[in-house]
C-alpha cells in the first residue's frame, strides 16, 4: 500500500512542478532555454526507485515546449551525474556543475523522505547564470492526504519568489489559503448523476483513458473533501463491471476493492481520496465471471475471493476461489460447481453460503452454509428457502431487528421476500426490484429455440445502521425499458432503495435519486478505510454490443451511508 501511495504522490508532484516550471516559458527570453531535471533522491526503508523515475518522466514529458523550453534527456543527465561523481546526494554546487556540463539554464533537484506515514519534501531550483538566487523550499506532513496541499503551496512559492508572478494555475487556486478567501462553494448534490459530479466537484482523474489500465487513481482537492465524504466516482472503465466486493485481501487490516470484468479479476485500494490499482488476473474466455464475494473463511488471516463463473455457453458453472499473498493471485479452488455468496450475520460475522444448482429452468437447488474442512469448502447446515430461490439474490442478517438471523431474497419475478427458518415466506414486496444482466442458458423449451436466457436476481445487503441502531435491507432497482414482460432486457436508469422492518413489513427508509445506466452489483463496507461504511456500486453506463462492435463503459461509485442517504417520497 505504501508503494501505491507514493506512486500517487509522484504523479501529483509531477503535475504541480510541471505547472510551476511552465512559468519558465514566459519568464525567460524568446530563445530556447535548457532545463535539467535531476532525479529526486528517495529516502525510504523500501526500494522506491519507481517513484524517482516517475517524477522524472512526467516532468520531462510535460515541460518540453518546441522553440521555448528543451528538457534535457535522462540519459544525458545520468551521464553528466556520473561524470561529476554525483550519483548519490546532490548539493547546490554539484547541481551547478552538472548544469554546466549539460549547458543547462536551470536545474531542479531535491529529495523525498518517507518515514512511516510521515513524508518530507526538500527541493531547490538553481539559475545557472546566477541572475536569480537559488530558491529553497521544504515542507512535511504526517498524513499523505495533506501532502497534496503542501505541494500546492510550494508551487505558489516558486512562482512568487523565482518567477516574480502570482500563481494563477488551477492548482494554486485550490490551495486552502486562497480558497478560504473565496465564497464557499455550493454543496454538491450527492444524488446527482456521477458524470456531472465528476466535473462539478473537481475530481481529477489520472486514469483518463482507461481506469482498468495502469493509472494511479484519483486525487481530490482539499475543498472537495467534504463532498467526497458523501459521494465519490472513479474514472470510467472501458469494460463492463460484473461484480464488486470489499475485504482485507492482503491481511494488512485495510480493505481492498475487488471488481470483476467478464474475464478478469482486478484489485484496487481506495484511501484518502485515491483509488489505486494493486493487481490484476486475467481469465480464459471459457470463464464468464458473474459474481464476487470476499471473506476469510479458512481463517488464515487473508480473505479469500470467491468468484462465481460460468462457461462461455453459460450452461455450466466453473467457479473458483483466489487468495492474494501481497504479490500474486493463487487459486485454491478451481472449476467448482458452486454458486458462492458471503453473508454478514449479526452474531457470527461473515459466513460463506453455497448453492449447487440443478440444471433446470430456475437453476436452483438447496442452499448451504459452507465451512472450510480438509482443504476444501464443504456444505454444512442447509438454509431453508422457498422453492426456486437463487443464492445470488439471497442474504442473511438481522432483517427483523430482533437480534436473530433471518434470510431475505428474491422470488423468480424479482419481488423481495423475507422468510423464516423453516423457509416459509412471511413477507414479499408489492413491487419488483433488482434487475440483473447475469444469466444462464437454460434447457430449451421448444425445438429449434436458439437460446433460453434465465436471469439471476440481484444482490441484497443487510446493513446495520449505527445512527438508527437498526438494520436496513438495501436493494437496487434497475428500470427495464421492456417492463419485464419480454425476455430481452434493456435498463435505462437505476436507483438504490433501503427498507426497515416495522413489525409488519419492510417499510421504505430512503432511496437515492435516479442515475443513467444500470447497477450490475453493489456492496457495503469501509471502502476508503476511514472507519465509516459506504455503499459501493458498479454502474454500467453503456453495456456495449459485441455484434455492433460497441465499447462498454462502467464506473465505481461510493455513497457514504448515514450522510448521503435521505428519505424520498
């Protein structure tokens, strides 16, 4: 995790210094000026050479301007440093010597020191001609989240003292000192569509092209942090997200976010407004990943990743279980004929449920609590459910707010039902909810029938609201353009609803505003490791069509529960 944090800091440092040094272009004469960027010295217990390289590469790419500023190449800089015997610590005299060897006009050098959570920045900008005094700046932070602000102030200092101008860049405008003088920004509507919130709230996407790539994540300006506590959105992914889950996968006490694409498992970490990619594992085209859950069932200190998947024809299950050792994924179970779901019970914590369905029109079967025994997950106690109940749409929790475990799930027609320990329905919803795009190809009803899609239900979550000290059942409602009357499904909008048992039924508690697209999966947990729960959802903005060669587009959104949620009529 530290490595990811420092990668993020490197990108921010690069961006801020780029805007600062960009002032050289207006402050210098019209002839081409040469700028030498010396690799920052990284002082850390761990090998963080990638951070030094990232700073150099980003600055080099962004500073160069044809006919105005020439950034001296890395190979030339390295050769000059070796020639000057300055491969280690660089002082001002050494910087001038290196700059002279390179015929540079300006030299920037510095260091970044990391001690636990503490980070200090020490840098100097040298005018080789001696026309301006060397500018020295230093700052430190005990919190990675505050480092961004410190660097902004540092950039303003460079512009004011070195280049003789006030900071007018976007970065400077967002520093607390300047922002404090401005009128307070209007509160962001936490129910607004994610696309508009992304622009209005000033979220900066480092993963502009593809969040599924190797970008480092998202930074949030200081003044947007209050809004971020209520609403957060990732950059867009160029693939459909089929599932999302939260859990401590690497055993460090902090939650990771695991998402599944149709053929990949990807792990991220969200912390202090940053969403960084940790690892990715691709799967064969014969696995269609359809569900994901996280829990430490084998009690080894590392939460397992339970992935429900089907073969390419969607006629057979071939699920698997992963563990992550901090570097690589490893399969502990593969090609399993089980549907997996994790439930968070009121007294026992997280438990694993499994269903080995019969190949029928409903693809249902008995549901069991699963235990780890003899190097495998085996069925234990059966969970009594109504006929044709699918595990993908079932969970267990304190639904009735009586301290006991009660199951809640979907009927085949997407109505929510609550049932007792004997599997008898005690309540079902008058309206339909859910609306999933996960399906299997059931046995054909008619001769010549090409396919017989049977859709699984959506996930349900039982969440203990700490403010109300009562449980809420949270569900998604994807609005089907066909009204659910046709086999074909087309979702155009979606929203989230919560219910609380009032003694007679699940009464509406709150619901979100409608959003464009559909939610493919969601979960609840401490998404950003701030000690408070968020509702995290995978929002599919555009599904994509293989036949039409159109690209999918999806994103991850997070709503802070207890703050973002409000009753609506």
